[in-house]
């Protein structure tokens, strides 16, 4: 399930008037809670369930905290505005570079407007430099990875404001 499907699900639940929806699929668990009129904003929990056949686990899995404890923890933390942003994620494992070459300027800076298909960075994998193109249009809000840092598959790289 990708981020657009999750965002569409959140919009659907908000419009339907339901107060809580839980969805469990093979590798993802999603809980969406909405408040009544004048209440707190929508809370969404997305949990990736590890696939046991992928790698043997070295440690025993941690038990999932009860929902009431999770709600209390969320209430204590300051609410982040990151939910309205779209995340550009790494499609491959490799080394993240913001510039095409050490003596060149960065592909994008915070505040830069990007269009769909614009190159936002390169990721070096097995001595090949792969240009990573944006799948969304918007404005770069935050760069989440330092230059020349290793990145994993599906690791968030940039936050983009689509408005």
C-alpha cells in the first residue's frame, strides 16, 4: 500500500463520519481515528508488520502497546505538520548525493519548487549513479538525509508540500 492509497483512505474515512477504522493486510496495519465535531484532528497509525520469512530475527519481537497507551503518548507529543506533506522515498539501497558532482550545486534546496519528473538527487549503487526523479510537483520543505549518507530502500529522502 503506497502513501497515496493511505491518504485516499484517510479522506474517505473523514468524509464517512466513522470515528475509528482498523485495516489489516499482509504486511501493513492501519488504524484511523477521527474526532467528533470540534475535537482533535485525525490520528493515523501505520505499522509495517515484518515478514518472518525475509530474515531470521535475532531478538524476540516487542509486544505492541495497547491502544490507550498509544493514544496517551500521541497526546503528549507535539502534533507535527508533516502529515500534509508528501514524502519522496529512496527506490534503491545506496549512497545518497544531493549534487551531480562535488563542484556542482545541489539538485534541489529547501524552498525550491519541483515538478513531476525533476531530478532531486542521485543514489550510487554498485558504482552506478541513479538519478532519482520526483513523482510529485510541489515545494521542497525538508531534506531528510545528509549528503553522502547511506540510504535504505523506501527510506524517506525529502518532504514536499504539494500545494
